[in-house]
C-alpha cells in the first residue's frame, strides 16, 4: 500500500514540480543562447534588458523551486490529511504511518530532484564557458584526494551525504509535527503551528549546544594536524554524530506525529 | 457474527462538552438503519468513531467484530457530509484511485451509474457543481461491495430527481450480508427505505425501533414522531 | 403504477393491500410469477426487508405460494382471488355508504340515485 500511496503522492505533487523543472531548464537554455549572441558581439540583436530579465526569471525560478519544495511539503500534508481530503485519506485501509512515510519519502525525493535540476541548469548555462575543462582538470584533484586519503576520504563523503539526508528528513518531520500540533490547538492553527516550529528549532539548538559543549566531541580538530587522514576521520565522525543527532530528533517527530494522527485526530 | 456495529457504553468527551454519553447500540447485518437527531446531537461523532476518524474517550466499539482500524476500513464504505475529493483529479482518476485502494470496488458498476446520471468520466472535479460532486462521491461509495455502508446526509444537497435515483440505488444495492447506517434530517424521503431508526439527542439514544413498530404503536410516521420528540 | 403509501400506517400492511389490488385487478393474474423481492422493493421504493415481510404475510394467507428454486407465484385458486376481490368491493361499498349517510341519504335514496346515474351514463354511452 505504501507504493500506491507514493504513486498518488507523486501524481499530486508532480503536476507542480515537473512544469517548474521544465521552466528552469528552458530558461537556462534561453540564457545560454543570449550569452552566446552577446559574446558574438551581436548585442544589438537583442536588447540587453531582455537577456537581463530572462536571467532574473531564471534565478527567481531556481529560488522558487526550493521555496515551493518547502511550501508543498507543508500544504500537501495539511490539505491531504487534516483538511477535507483527510476524510478520504484516513478511511483508506492503510496504516497511519504509511501516510507519513509516503509523504516524507516523496518530499525528500523532490528536495533531491530540485537540487539536481538546479545543478543541471547551471551546467547548461556553463556550456562552452570552459567550466567543463576546469571540471575535467578538477577531476584529477578529486582523484588525488581519494588516493591520498583512501577509505577515510570515501568515509567522509558518505558521512556528509548521510548527514544531509538525515537533516533533510528531520526537517520535513519537524514541519509535519508542527502542522499537526498547530491543527490540534483549536483556533489560530497556523500561528500555533509556526510557534511550534520555532519552538522545536530553539529546543534542538539548546540540546545540541549543551551536548556539544559538555561532551567535547566536536573539538577533535584541535588535536590533529591539518590535511591528514586523522582529520578526515574526525570530520566523518562529527558528521555521523550530527546525523545521529538529527535522526534522533527525526524519530521523535515521527512517532509524535503518528501518535497524534492516530489518537488525537479531529477533522472539522 | 450478526451485528455490523456494536457499541458498549461508548463515550466521547471534547473539552467542555460530552458528544456521546454511554451509548450502547447494535446495528444488525442486512438492515438499513436511520440515525436521526438534531444538529449537534452526536450523529457525526458516532459516525466518525465507526470510521476510525475519532478515538472514543471510554467504552468500546466493534465494527464487523473488530476495533476500528485498517481491517475495518477495508469493510466499511463511508460517505462523509463534506466533499473529500481531490479537486485536480478527473472522475476516471478517482475511480482508479478507489480501485487501487479498495479490493471490493466494482469499476463497471461505477461507470454504469455515472452514465445513468449523465456524468462524463473525463470531467475534472474542479469544473463540477456542488451537486454533481456529491453524486460522484455517492457513486464511488456505493460502487464498493462493502459489508457496512455509512452515509452521512447522502441526499442533502441534490435535486429531487437525483434523490429518487440515490434512494433507488440504495435499495437495489441492498444485500443481506451488508448493513447500512444513514444519517439524515430529510426523514420523509428515506423513511420508506429504512428497517429501523435510532433517535439520538445530546449524546444519548432516546429511541430505537423499527419503522413499522413506530407506525403501529404511534399511528404516525417517523417524521411526525421525530418532530414531536425534538420539538423546539 | 406508482405505489401510494400513506405515512401514518405500517408500510408492510399497505404493501399487502397494494399487492392484493394488483392481483385482483389482473396485473398479476392467477398463477403468474411475481418479480423478485428486490425488484418489487425498488419499484415501490421501500426497504426490501419490509417488502419481504409483506410477501411472507400474503403467503401465510394463501394468496401467494413460493417454489424453492423458481420464485414466488400468485395462487392458482381463482375462487380465492375472487373472494378477495369481493372483500375489496364490499369494503369500497361500506366506505361509500358511510359517506352517503353523512350527506343525509338513506339506503333506498342512495340506490335510487345510483340507478339514475347508471341509466344516464348508459344513455350517454349510446349517443356517443
């Protein structure tokens, strides 16, 4: 059933993201063309402000992709589970946690895809600019990096990816828990939800810094020489500790959301 | 197991009010029961608990012999009072959605009913009038071959011709293995298709009888009795 | 034919009456098969269980009989149908006489009036 929920989740959100991604890539291509004409000293071919506006639109679209990822994460959860559509969602023969799972996974998917599309659009803009040659030469230094640090280099990369995913997931779950808490608090749902979100942020920071200060885990850099395998290891360890920290909060948000949706749900 | 719904001292409290007060009730299989009561009497609270949308404060409820959950949701077809359809989908997509999630959904039946009510399955729900949306929703709910149908105000917003069609649909979908719980305030229209009625007021059941028992004993229609019991 | 159901009497009793009427008026002639309970319930727009109860009651009275596999039939007993027809007619006449009495007609006056109207009607019929 999780697969089916995800299918409809992707259908519902894809109709927003896919056109947006198309637009971003199209404007990247358009801007690349304008740059080409301007470089050919044919700037009278197109007035400068046209290419300026086109560039501005592109930048705004990329920014919008990230804002919309956030907005859709919140709106889709709120409308599909806590609005009128909730009457259908919660009478489907699926477990409550499957709803959270499907929405969380699809939201993560769009965050990753938005990043990929943004990078891809930069790559389109950079066609013929010499960036590719630089990347090619940069590739050699990447190879040097891994030959120098070996497994600890890879470990470091993996830890950073794990940290990014854990941070993104716990971020999504903190939005969910805020929406649910806001929705349960009678009047001023949005305000209460926003307050919860801020509150969660403050609590997470306080817990994190008191943990960091007392345990001293993040002090490891001071003791090891720069540019060493030992430092790579220290960096990986710190990333993983942070990831565990995010995951712990994420798990707490997840179960709190699940418990409230199962036991405290009260659709209007 | 002979009862589709069984409640024992079912109680639901909200901050500052008691929505259901120690309700005990049994809805047998093969019967169409009307749940009647004024606004705010607890009808919708009871219906939401049956469908697992609310958790009772105290007491017990069994739907098809089980506590509300994934298993009971497979067996219950629920028509809520409000429109729960995704605006951006077409009727076709909605039918596929129901087919994907409910194994008892009969697509052929749904398309047949759509045709009889002149609804184009390619139309998007966004472009439909409120009445048409209600019809689509009812078609989706009635196209399931469920063990229990729970209909909250099924004929509230539709025109009299569609109302007749809906009542006809309910009768022709009747099955000895399924039960139906219908909440409504349009009693005269549904009275003839009911086996029995349950009157509910301020969270308590005040009367539970068959339609013909009421007519025999009181020499008046259920509608007339309702007006008397709930006189303002 | 629309089924005319009053709101102040038990539905199954009214259904029994209406089905009897359909039988004596020849809509369901002697020995014919009745539609299924579900179809009859749908046509009368009533609960199938109520329709079932009315039919079972008529079976008890001997006006209908059911065969396990093939369904429910009107009795073959033409005398029985005739008797019920008579009962109906007697009921209608009683009702009518009661109304006439309220208007101040006694039995003899009523019969005289009926005779006159019937004669007039048949004369009109001949002229047409």
